[in-house]
C-alpha cells in the first residue's frame, strides 16, 4: 500500500527554543508566514479579464468549435469560409487567454506564444515573398527562439523567479 500524502499548504514558522519569551511566542503564533510562490498555480490566482463576469473567451472558443464542425460536416461554397472563421476564432481566443495568463505570471505559455509568433511570421513571409523553404524554416526557428527567450524572462520576472508553473 502506498503512503498518504499530506497537504503542504500555508506552513507556519515555529519559534526557536529560547529565542523568544513566553509572551512573545503567543503574539507571533497568530502571525502567518508569507505565502511563497509555488510551482502549482492556484485557481484563485488566475488573472481576471477586463470583461470578468462574462465568459467571452469561452464563448468565442465554443463559437469557433461550432463553426469548425459545421464547416467540416457541410458542403458547398461556404465551407472554406466557415472553417477559416472557426480556426481564427478559436486561435484568437486561445492566444488571448495564454497571453493573459503568461503576462500575469499565472502559468507559463512561452512555447505556445513562441510557436504562434513563428507560425505567423512563416505564413506571412511565405505569402509575401518567394524565399526558399530552408530560408523560411530558418527564419521561423529564429523568431521562435527570440520570442521564447523574451517570454520566458518576462514570466520569470512576474512569477517571482520561477521559469514555469503548472
């Protein structure tokens, strides 16, 4: 049989023997230790959007998913338009949520943001220029590395020195 795990929530500091008088130990016993930043992000710490009572991000993702399903099932000329708007709506809502959480120091999304930036640069460069594929891939890798590094350092600053939080 396995061991039971204990919750390691707000641990209180215990006074050292002989360091405080009996009257001083009762007064400091009611004080709590400063909460330390942990690897586990709590739901209460989640950044609230400016439109807080309305679940706009979730509504956009649901709407995009519905458009994707209708586009996949349907046929005709509007199929491509439905798929395009569905992908765009889901993408924009997802990247908004990822950036909000990342910039608040709630959860790290450095890879997702770097990958989206690289894909955007890759797509626009491929459409607007006639660069060969190896040059496009090299450009995308450079953009990913730069954005990843910058986003990682921003998250470290906002999350109290941690480079990731789950």
